[in-house]
C-alpha cells in the first residue's frame, strides 16, 4: 500500500471516510436535484446561428427598426377548405388570431393579411405576422405557449390555424424531441439493466452504474439550470448530457467494479485495500478517459454558435459529475459493500473473476493470425467509409418536424399558396437611399421569384422582402444569398431564416477541419502522456478515425440516399444535418478514445510488468476485452433506442453514434488495435530519451516495477 499513486490514495481515503463522502454527495444531489425539474423550462430551443454574421446583424436591425419582423417573429397561417378571406367566419378567425397575438407581451407588432402579399390568389389562405419583442430563445417559448390558443382561435369558425416560421418550427421540434427522448429513455433503461446484469453477473453490482448515472444526471441538470440563468442554453444540452451520463457512468463503473472484484479476491477480502488497488489502476484509466472526453468536446467551443457551445457545455458538465462520482462516491460505496457486491449473483457468475478466459483465447487467436483478422477488419471499415467522399450537409429542413405539427402544416400551406420559397423569405435591410438599387438587383437575380416593395422603417432604413424561387432548405437559396451579397450595395444586409442557416453552414464548413485537427492533436498528446509511447498513441488516434469515417459513411447511405428510410421511419432530406460532421465527430471520437484508454492502459500495465509484447496484447484483451464489449453493448442499445422515435436529428444522432460504437468496439478495439500491437511488437512501446525526460512517470500497474526493457535498446533514439 506504500506505493499507491494519488488516485490510489484518494481511493483509500474515500474507503475509510465513507460517511463523509456519501453525505457530501447527498448534499450535492439534493441541492442540485431541487433545481433539476426546472431545467427543461429554463433551456432554450434557438441559438442555431453564427455569432457575428451578416444575417444576425440584419436580424438586430429588423428587430430595432421594423417592429421585430425578423426571422424570430411569428407567422400564423389561416386556411379555409371551402370559404375565403371574405367570409365572416374567416374574418372572425383572423380577428381572434390577432387578439391572441397582441395579448402576448413578447409580440411587438401584428401585421394583418394584405392583398397581393399575404393573401393567396384564391383567397383561401392568409398569413398574419407578429413581430418579436424578445430574444430569439424567448420567441421559441412564445411560439410553444401560443400554439394551442391560436389553433383554438380558428376552431369555432372551422378555419385551420397553424403557427409556423423559424420560431414555430423550433417550438414544434423541441416538443417532439422531448417526447421522443422520454420514449427512448423508457426503452433504454430495461435493456441497459439487462445487459449490466449479464456483464456483472450480480444485481447488486449492476446497480452501481445506474447509481452513478442518476447522480450525474441530477447534478448536471441542476447545474444546467444555474448556467441557464446567465446564458442561453440549448434544450439539446440536456439531451446529450443524459446520453453521456448514462454511457460514461456505465463505462467507468464497469472498469472500476471489475477491477475491484478482482482485487478483492487477491487482497483476502480486505475492501479498503481492494478499493485502493482498483483506483490506483482502473481509476487512473478512468481519469485519463474522462479528461480525453472533455478535451474532445472542448474543441466544439471553437464553433461560434450559442447552440453548439451550450450543447458542448452540457455534455462536459455531465462528464465532470460522472468522473467526480466515479473517483469518490463509487469507491466509497464499494468499500461499504465489500464482498456483498456479489450478492444476488447469477448462477454462472464467478465472483472475483477479473481475467476473461474467452477474451484471452481471442487474443491468442489474433496473435497467431494477425494479418488475416487485421485485413478483414480494415477492409470492412474502408468499404463502409468509402461513401463519405460524397457526403452532403445542410441545415434542417421542415422535414425534421412531424407531418401533423402546425409548423409543418403551415409551411406547406404557404408553399402551396405563395410558392416554394415563400416560407423562408430573404430580408434585405439597407439605407432608404439604396432601396431602389436593392429592388433592381433582387429582381434581376435568377434565384428570386418575387420582390416586395420597400417598407420604410425607423432610422432611415428600408426593408425589402425577397421570395426565393426554391425551397428554403435548398442549396440554391444559399447560392442566391451569396450572389445578392456580392451584387448589392455594401450598405445592404441580407438576413432572414435561410440566410441565417446559410451563414451557420458556412461557419461549420470552415470550422470543422479546425475542430477535427484540434481533437486529433490534443487526443494524441493526452495518450502520449498517459502511455509514454508515441507510436501506439498515434495508432490509437488514427484508428479512431476509421470507425468515425465508417459511421459517417453509413449515415450517408441512410440519411442522404434514403436506404432503410422506410424501415427506420423517416423522410430523408437528401443531406445530413450540417452540425453532424463537427459535433458528432467530437462525440464519436470522445467515446472511441474512452475505449482506447481502457484497452491501451491495460496493455501498458502488462508491458510495464512483463516487458513481453505478447503478454501486453493478450493480457489487455483478457482484462479489458469483456469490459469494452459490455460497455459497447450498453451504448449501442442506448443510442439505437434514440434512433427509433422522434424527429430526424435524434435519429441521426442515434444511428451515427450507435454504428460508430459498434464498429469501434467490434472491429477496432477488439480486432484492429490488438493486431497492430502484435505487428508492432516492442516498437509499440518505444520512447525516445528526450520524451522520457519530458513526460511524467505514469504507471497503470499497481506496484509494478518499471521493466528494464523500457530503459534498453528501444528507448535509445
């Protein structure tokens, strides 16, 4: 026990101060738990914008000078199957809609339907516009609050009333998303518990990951509520925090509990000593894994968009709480349980078994025939990754909203009545003196279907509404935005929802390579510090890219090309949502690095102890293969449940993350990476002398001596 590292000493302290640790976490859980139920109403649904872009500047001018008639404003569509706007019933419905809108303090100005602009030629469809008198996030909440009253305003007159526009779309999307997440959670928990019982072989042990998950969820939800009082936080932050709390809580508990059970058997039943040993080894790997996940996600903060930054923040908060609970609460509970951790065990479970005979045999098979297994795994990954070269991205279209929701119904009514581009008009703000020039340029553009007369506003500004000829989600509209910006006077600003989406797409396209590069470099540096072996650290990072590329290749086939769309139950957009490459890459890479740390830290432990490449590879699989397999099974089950219901983006998330974890665990961590350890042999652990002097001395083996071979030939540069 005298050779314990910092985490081993922390484990021993928690094991001997169980009451203090548990009371501390109860205070945290209760304090933040009281705030957790309020978090859903505190989070926002907007923030999908490029901070500092031209479109955001245009929106600010529209809100200031034109009564809030920007992309954040509300669009209410009234439609009569039989009558027209001239009928008394239709007029009563319009009046009721306008009264409802004016009664809300978040509405600045209400514009009645007008012939030639917001009343269809057949007179059966009319649009009422409401200006925004609140921030975009608050207008999404306003849309959510007003959906039902507005719908009721037309029911008495037999008029269909639908709230659409950007705020209406996000309100409906968030509502559908919350319902889908609840359904997915109900599906995932029983599956998760079943896999955990099989993995641990004991009901008591299987309950520990769920304990970590619940504590992490409650703490991160309460923290998000506090953060939301200072900044706008996307509702997606809570969704992702839930997923990562569940996934990482299970991963970390598996690794530590398995090691504790093995240490308990070798320590003669002494729980304090077993906890100290488990934390000195598995706890160290968990710490490096958690830091790696945080580093991967921190790169997303480079994207200048409130939604992205708040989502990354939400996940990082959940990781911090899960990591803290794993390093303090879990060892305290393990020390209290002692041998009782194996109570309610399955008949075939063997208490104290840490080394898996099945995975040892698998490691021996890979050692004997590395080329065949390695080539097969590599070929599958490359074939699946091949479609990624043709991957297209775009901001979410109206197809992400369920067909029966008001935002989609109203959107389609507007298209039918006024043209394909009518639901997403471009808004050009310019000085009044330049208004004529703006109109002339807009009318001359091939991508413009209609141009409204200039509307005078405050401060000498004019607004020109431009209707594109294509659907707002079409790439052609983005091209139209670029042409207009190039041809219009420098004083003109092009805004509107399509322009905001286009600007965010451009930012994402520019930042994605930067984010990927930062994640790769920081991931490599952290693995280098943890493993003290540059060759295998580089291999670990590069193999992560294979599974990630293969997952996006599969996503291209499903979500862009529409394969399996009818089976999964969605309407393909013809592209992947624009945030997927940067955000899902960071998430997938973080999870892949999680498994990489578990496997390679175990290999490093065996190498430090034996200096034998075969023992390093086979021993790593024997000790961590089952953990990686079980953790991946749980993650795949959780992620795929999110792909079974709800709007399209959660389905994309569930499919991409689920496929990535499946491929990473089955083909990379359990086949390709061990094969590369076999082929590299001693060179996998080569450490140049200059790096040896720079890097801290990190050991994953409890009390293991530094093997002489590390100071021998391989370390001579």
